[in-house]
């Protein structure tokens, strides 16, 4: 598109120059009226040949040869440049799609982001900052091309289409986020994703309060209402500013300045700490990690769990510590 915007004015400028130059040239050399001179110029440049058999002086014949030469060179250059660009675009699109398909097939345990509007772009930014593998599904080809230029693996298509989600690797995905602007589209995407992968965690946004129930019935794991959440943050920012600052530091990555991270650690069946109590696991003593909360496999959430709280396979630990210590805890968790 950028190439075409630059090429078109140049071609028009050259064409106008040839027409004006030809008209003035014939008018001066052959002493023709301007209309006859313009007619002769257009006949020559269009290569039609009608009326080109008029008697010309030697100077007029030489001028015609020059005009034909410049016209032919200009036409050839335009055809060659445009044809080459079209071929490059076609090959670029083909190889671009092939590269995208290969990279998508390599993904394992990635996330699928459906929709790249304001909310979706924020999700993409967070994933890029944290180095999380993901693929974007976006309907708008212009926006998809922009995302690809920014380094995001992007598929152009409707996320409610089963084939598109399969191309995005839904069978190997770790989760799906649908952040499309309309509630109806988010419902369709959720139904499609859960139809392909009933066990796939799906987090979706909702505009209206009534859509929240529909999305949960469609199979969404969690429904987030951006405007409602924004209102809560505004209220807490004035009522509990220090608490809000701490939560923002933890969730936006500012804790990295203190070399601290808040992470959730899933306990696998083969974990070396499964079956132990928190005290027996010595997570605090050996790794210096604070267990903020423990979510049991039945969904019960316990904050600041006691030392005799037992860790079981399927539980999830909400832990605060350094990146290195959290990696060691992940290894212990299997």
C-alpha cells in the first residue's frame, strides 16, 4: 500500500509531463492549434495510431520518435514496477502464511487471544512483557498485519470458526482469552472453543451484566467486566490508596524492581511436596517464599494458610518470592 501511494503520483506526474510536452512540441514545431497538437499527442502515447499518418516536417518526425520512445519507456517501467510489486506481495503473503503456520504448529502450552481491540491489545502487551507464548486471532486484516509487524504471531480470521481455532492450535493451547467488543461474539467464540476442547480454560470479557450469565452457561471459566472492574479500582484508589498501589505493583510487574514476583504454582501428582504440610515442605525456610494463599482442588481458597496445611496434588499455591526461587518451587511442584 505504501509503495502504491508513492508510485501513483510519480506515474501521473510523468504522464502529465509527456502530454503537456507533446502538445506544446507539436504546436511549436508544426504550428498546429493546441487541440490538434493534444489530439496527436494522445494518439501517439496511447499507441492507437489513428491519425498519426499526418504530414510532418523532419523536426516533427524526430519529435514524434522521441515522444514514442519516452512513452514506451514510461509504460514499460510502470508495467514492470507494478507487476513486480504484485508478485512480491503474493509471494510475501504466501511465505508469510507458511511461516505463520509452521510457527503455530510448534506452539505447545500457549494462549489464544481472540480480538485485538483495546482490551485485547493490553492482553497482548502483558504476554509480550512476560514472555508468554501466544497467538492472536483477529478479523481485521489491517490490524492483523500491524500486529505481525510488531512481532505477534497472528492469524486472520473469525475466532468463532472451528477451522480458525484449530489453526491457532486450540488442541495444544493452555487457555483462551476472548476480548472481542461484542458480547454475542464472545459467546459464540466460547461455545466454539469449548466444543473443540471442553477442558480448555476460557476467560472472556463482557459488556453487559446479563451477558455474564450467558457466557458462564456457554462454558467460560471466568468472565471479566472491564467497566465494572475499572469502577472498583477507582473507588479503592480513593478509599484504600496504599492497598491499591501494592496490588498494582504485584499485577503490573513493578514488583520486579524489588526482585519479587507473585505467581501461582500448580501441584502435580508427581510433585515431591505433595502430601506434605507447608511446614514439612520447608518452602519458606529453603526458598524464602511466602505462601499468600492456597486454592484446594475443590475450589476452596484459603488465605495465609497455616503451617500444618497439607499440600495435595491438584492444589494451587499463590506464592510471593524471587523469580529464581519461584522456578525452584515449580520444579518441586512437578
